[in-house]
């Protein structure tokens, strides 16, 4: 990764896992990085860890609960008043396979956090992004999008809920959103591009049993068999900085089954390429969040 001095990046959930590793890499190459985190204390801990490696890094922290539209709005207002430009937005924060539960606005937690929250955030920050030359939006998906579908008649889980099925749905939504966003940006002649990526199977703190941490032996086993967070962050870093990308790409590991390895271009599941579903998801997302994108 070449020097990125003078550029500004926001990483949601940047205090841990692949978000932290990506933020650390960005800070080390000159980005001014804003960690958008739910718990401010953990955000400050992350800043200290980054500055241990990069003492001159410019890293800030701001509260953001991606499962709460009022928090997203407050965060976007803060950024819009404090920052003159935004070169990179990394939609990284997320939850995985919790029991059926709701966001502050009553959405099913996984769809509401992983997709709707980032849909709203990106829309609110679009004025900054589109006024910054060569800006990028990177949205983190997952191998779990394979064989998933969007059940528009049961987005809230009221007619049945299976945690992994709804996680896959939210990750497919991430991909559909990333590609539809890029189509719309290009249709309006904007320089901002949108790219999707996934970390393979990474040993991060997303892996929990219910709402509890996995047992220590399972964490150690995962550390040996799965991608490290450092390796899992490489597709994010590549999607954010590689100069050959033009928007609409999907980046993931190059190893067997795309579970481990170094970043490469991938082709997602055919469901992620369905433009009619993407357009329907976009319209539903606008209705649910009240956020309408201004591409003018």
C-alpha cells in the first residue's frame, strides 16, 4: 500500500477484528482515521494500540451505534461539521447470529445493523464522499451470502427466524447494496466508487456462541485453522487502496474455497448480481430508514 498522506478514512467497528487491523494499516500509511465505535472506551484503547506501532498516526474516535438511526444521524452530523472531505468509508461493523432481537428502531438486528445501518450511514455521508475526488465506499460482505436470499415478506423475523439464515441474508444485502450503489454513482457521473469484499473465514470476535464468548479452546483452535485478523483484513485494505479498481468489484482471499489467502477478484453468488432484487432492496431500505440518497 502506497502512502495515503492527507486522506481521511472512516472505519465502522474499527476497534477490533479486521476493522482494527485495516484501520491500523491505513493509519500507518498516512490516512487520518476515524474509528466509529459503539463503546468509546474500547475505541480509545484501539487508538493507543495503533499508536504503539505508529506513534505519529492521526486517529480519532467517535461514538456510533450502527443499530440506531438516531446515533447514525448524530455521527453523520458530527463528521459533516468537522471534516471537509471523506476519501474512504469502510462499512465494517456487524453482528453475527444473535438470538432474535431488534435494533433501536425495531428492525431485526442482523439486517438492521449489517445492512440498513450502513445504508443509512452511507447515504448521510454521500455529500462529503461525492465532493471528494476519487473517494471510495468499501462494504464488507461474507461467504455466508452464498445460497442466501432476501425474504422481503419476513425481514423482521416475525414469521420464523434462523440466526444463520438471517446472517446470510444480511451479507447478501451488503453485496447487493454495494453493487447497486456503484451503478447509481456511475449513472450520475460521480467519481466515488463502491466496492465489496469479504475476509474469508477469519478468527475474529464475531465468532460467539449466542451472545457469549466462545470457549478458550475453541478460540485457540480457530486461531490455527482460520485466517488471522491481519490476513482477514487484506481484502478490505486492497479494496480501499488498490489503484486498478474501478468500482463494482468483489474482493476476497485467493485460497481454496476463498476461505484463506491473499486478495483477489472474485465472482459472487448469482443472487448478488440480480439487479431487480438490488433495486427492490434499495427502495425498501429507503422506506425503512427514511434516508433518500442525493446523487445530484
